[in-house]
C-alpha cells in the first residue's frame, strides 16, 4: 500500500523564523512529488519535483527531493503570518498520475 | 497558472436527495480529473479517477452507484451524490491534471446533508 508520511504534524513559529517540513514516501511506480498549501479551501499548488538534488524555489519557499532516501523537504524562510496553513505533500504514481497525500503539517506563524 | 472551478461551493440538502457537483478546467484541457473528499482536519482521500470518454475508476470502498461520475468533455467532470445521507456530508474537491502531470485543485464543495 502506498504511504506518505509528513512531519511534524503541527508547528508553531514566530514571524521571521525559518521552518523545514518533511515528507517521506513509500510508493510503487513513483513519478513525482508535489507540495501543496491548503488554507480554508482546496489546496493550491506549490512545487512538483521529479529529479533528485535539484532545488525548486519560489520566493521564500524552496523544496528538494531525494529519490534515494525517498524524502523531500519544504523550506520556508522569513516566515510571515500569511504562511499559516496546512502544507500537504503528495506522491504522484502510476500511469494515471494518482496522488497519495500525507496527513499534512499544520503551520502556525505568530507575531 | 491553471484554473479549476467547482460549482456549487456549498450545498445543503435533505436526506434522500441527489446532489450534482461540477468541476471545470478553465484554461486547459484535462483528459483526467480526480475526485477527493476531505473530512475535518484530515487529508484528502481519493474517491475516483475520471477519464474523458470512459468510465471512472473508483478507489476501494467507494460505491460507484452512489457516487456517479461523468466526464463528458475535456473540461468538465461531474460528481453526483445519489440519495445523500448525513454521513455523506463532507468537503468534496476535484482536481484536473495537466500534460505535465500536475494536478490543480478546484475550490471545493461543502456538502451538508440534513
């Protein structure tokens, strides 16, 4: 059975801190690893990672994939209160590109 | 970026009625769309994969006769919850897959069955 595990489950930080969110996976027919941010509604796309060791960056967010260790991290630097959300990672598998989601990391950024 | 819309955003209905939810990819064609449901403070659970022009593929434990899926065009998939009951109350989210394999999500539909 495909499995995606995220840690920590929740995190509270002060504005300006840097956070690292973790995602490990055990799946068959792996294609890519995706990160999403979910606030009150449906998830919004952040990154898709297919190759090991290549960092993807968007503003204060960055992510990298290690296909040997079956692991990905999402970094957020200089956190802001608007970064408060649930961050989901998902493994994209098979020819149908099904997504298996982790349980998410709930991030709260306080002033 | 790719935009996916969902309608309605919220619906309240009586037990026993059927509810139809539409999912549209607005600026790209999607041969494959997906339907998820999400319970409070839980992650997304895939219900079914909707393929344009063919039957949907349902995940284990999802009743295909209860959750009818139609993917009639490259930009539209519909989910009909038939004879809805209170336990069907949930947040239903669709996604559409682009050519690179990225799934973009609709804003979700909150269904409340009284």
